[in-house]
C-alpha cells in the first residue's frame, strides 16, 4: 500500500493543476445539484415494523392523515378573565380568522366550537390547531415567521399567546456562527502548529472542500430519499474534523521529509506513502465503524452512518490527492522561513511528558484507569428518549408549559390506542372504562369509531409528562392489558410510545454493535502492529473513553452539572441516538490516534530500538501532531455545543469530551505506561497468528525498496 500511495501522491504533484481543477469541478457540480435537487429532511425518528409505527400508519389509513404539519397556538386572556367572555371570544375569533388566512394554512380550529372545544376547565386558557398543507419539515421560514408574527400581535392588551408544534420547528442547518467559531479556533491551532498562517489556511481550505462535497452530496440525496435532519449536521461535523486532521498528518510528514533534504516531489510522495498509509487505514476504520451501524437494522441509523461514512471517504481522497497537489504549488514554502535550511527544534515538553510516564508507569496507569472509571460512574443511571424538550426561553417551551398548567403534564404527550377488528368499537369502549382507573391516567377521551366501523381510536392523557419514566411504564402497562383483547387487535402509539419502541430497539442493538466494533478493533490492530497486547490495550482504553464520555454527558445533560458551561436550559434523558452514535464515531477516532501514535513507536522498535526507547522516540515524533489534531477535533465538536440543535448538542458534547479523554489520557498516558510496563512483551504475537497479513502503515516497504534520492523512479517503474 505504501508504494501505491507514493505513486498516487507523486502523480498528484506532477499533475497538480488537473487534480485541483477536477476537485473544483466536483465541488461546483455538487453545489448546483444541491440547489436544484434538494428535498426536505425529517425531524422525526421511527422504526418500521414497531408497534407504535405500525399503529400510526394504520391510523392514517383508517382515519385519514389529517393534513400536513400542525402548530398549536395557545392563548390566555389577562389574569382573572375567561376566554368565553363575549369580548374575549370576539378576539379569539379574529385571531382564528387571521391564522386561517396565513399562506400555506389549510385550517385553523376554533377553540370555542361547541362541537370540539379546546378550552381548559377553568376557562382561562384555549388553543387553536393550525394545519398546513406542507408536510413536516417542509414549512418555509417565511411561513413560520408570518405565524409567529400573528402570535406576537395577539399579545396586545395583556393577552398571553405562544405557539408550539412541528410546523414551527425549523430544520437544523449547517454553517452557523457557533460552528464558524470552532473553525476559527481550529485555524489558530493550525497556525501555531505550522508556524505559518498560509499553511494553516491551506489545510483548512482542503478540508472544507471535502466536507462541502460530502454535505452537498447528502443534500442532493434528500431529493430522492427522506433523511433525518441530523444526518447532514453529523456528517459535516465529523467530515470537517477528520478532514483537517488527515491533511495535518500528511502535511506534517511532508515538512519532516523536506527537512531531511528531499526534493519537493520526493517529499510529497514519501509523505503520502507513509502518513497517507496511516490516513487510509484510519479512514477505513472510521468508515467501517459508521457503515457498521447498518447491522443493527434501524433505517435512520443506517442512513446517518452511511452518509457520514461517505463524507469520510471524500476526506481521505482529498487528503491523498488534493493535499499533495496543493503542496506541489507551495513547495518549500510549506516550511517557516527560518526552518527551510535547518531542522526545527525539538519540543522538550513532549520528551519530559513521555519520560515521566515511562518512569512512573505504574502510578500513571493507575491514575488514568481510576480517574476515567470515576468519570464513567454516571453511565449507570443513563436514561434515553426521543421526545425532545425545546429551549427554556423559546415560545415552544412557554406554550408547552401553558398547556401543561392548563390541561395537565400529560397533555403534551397523549397516548393513542388503536383497535382493529369486528369488535373494535366495543373493545375500545370497555378499555376506556378500564383505563380510567389505571395509575398515571388522567383523562380517557371517548372512543372515536372509523368511518367503516372496523376500527376505533382511543386517546389516553397521562398524568405525567412525555419524557417521564412514569409515562413509559404506562405504555408498557397498557400494552400488557391489551395483549388479549377479545374481538380486536390493539396497538398503543403516540410520541412516548414511539420513543419507548426506539429506545428498546437501540438498547438491544447496542451490545451487538459494541461487540462488532471491539472485535473489529482487535483484528485491525493485530494486523497493523502484529502484536496481541497492543490491540488489547487499545481496546480497553477505548472502553474507558466511551465510559468517561457518556458519564460526563449524563452528569451534565441529565443530572444538570455545569449546565451554564454548555448553555443548557433544561435537563432530562439523553437523545436515544447518543450512545450508539458516540460509540461508533469515537471508535473510529480512537483508532486514529492509536494508529498514528503507536505506529511511530512500532516503527522505532522495528528499526532496532529497545522497548522504552521505542516508546520515547515514537511518542516525541507523533505526539505533537496528535495533540494538534485532538485540539482541532475538540474545537470543531465543541463548536456545535453552546447553541447547537437539540439532537446534536449532547452528541457533540460527548464527542468533544471523548476526544480530550482519548487523546490526552488514554493514548498519551495509559497506552505508553502500559507498553512500558510490558516491555518487550508488548510486541508479542503468538505463533498461530503469524500467518496474518501485515498492514504496513509506517511505510517500511517504501523505505526498504526505494532508497533515498531514487524515489522518482518509483513512478516510472509502477
């Protein structure tokens, strides 16, 4: 692989204009395609075949879909007044008329309609349901603005008016101010690492081209497939982070080769053949981990994983083709002026760091394991849900609070029970009487029969809120009671029921997926390092990283610790997707650091250095770039936390913490301490495994087959 990548890098250098133009054409073509073919994304998660999802489909068939996206406009007169007072009823009628006349709106319900009133028991609160023609996620920004303007006007005269619902939930977007801050921090770290703003800008620009092509490609896909709104953000966040890091590894090696006296073309080919081998291996690891989400059999997770994996593939291709082409234009200017004739001074900090870890290896190992174990403790109380809580100061949150105060906590998360069969109406009537006495049931509405009489729909309002564990227990209890319904088949659905079903599916899939990625890590690292202890250390370190990452996330997002630091308004269960996505992404990134850091130690050991000398030499060579890469990745992920979209916020936080823990504690303390403790045994491989093929990520074959000063002949020989 090393010699193949050498030829690829050297070829990109020789034909750099063609390579640059091809990538620019692909970028422009992707942008044009995104503008003309993009479709809407989905803000909901469900799993085909689950009871709750099946029930929603059947309700649509039996009772009609009910139109497009909806919003609830909640209104209350000044304190002490009732909505049914004549003057207040007139104002509500005027408001309903304005809502019904909004662009894209098909209907707005009258809260005071005697046939279907939507007024609370104290008659001091009411709501109107506004239905749009557009589906969920397709309501335009202009339509949302006009709706919120009408609601704002309704507050005149001391009235309270707020709005919530799927129609006012704007789809998340990529490229906000907060994300730009993360990119600026990454640029500053690159400038300090390179000692050159030009090199920093070049690194960032090539990564941006890769992530731009990846996310634009995903945008084009939305015109043909329904994708989650989280998918492009996740892909952009991960693609930008790894794109910057992969280019950094190759540029850093290129600069090292220039300092060793190689000419520009030779240095580029060598950098791609050596560091590029590690980049390809690391990228392949991330791709397999993300694409491996398909094995859990959950469609929206598969879409997220495949989309993010495709973005990683683009990042790797950019790193091994576009980066060497641009380096060809920069030539020796890639080095700071003062280092173009002399070697860069070695940084004593890293020599001192690894020296201390190697000398105090037992203490360092124990501190790392115990410290990460303590941080992981909150994982034991982790709760997950798909029901998202809006920001505390938003109109959606205020509307939901008004509804909870006026109608009960469970009003925001009703449960729907569908009965199908010849005895559906009778079964629903009997169930309504039975459910009225069930614990945590507040109200049971009269059953609504389907037009053909073959089905009936029952609405159950819990006493507890939609994210409450009590409501989740109620879902289970209702299903148990309905397991053997005479004359009908019963289904329980609703937002909380969907959340319960997805959480159960994810909980069942998580051990399978964790076993898959751990097994993959062991196989990959055995092939790379031809050692059994090194993979075991790497995998155990990865498990500690996962524990600390999710533990810190539970402490902040569920327990409420340090919420001000992440601009968190409300606490509660984590989004159900968080654990499995964090495991998949951190696995790939952790293996990146393991490969980049330990491969230099393995290279030194392969060349005859003793166990401790190999650790020290490899660490001093790789640690500076690993530190820079980790800080860059942390800044990119952390940029999505303070004002990020709700679904991505906890995921970004978990990834940011995981990166810091894995790079600075696991890979730079635990791994060198454990290797030093094992000594020569760290590189032991049983005889029965020595038949395995060798992945040469250090470019040893390149060094052995292509002597210094004669590398250009590789391109000619093929």
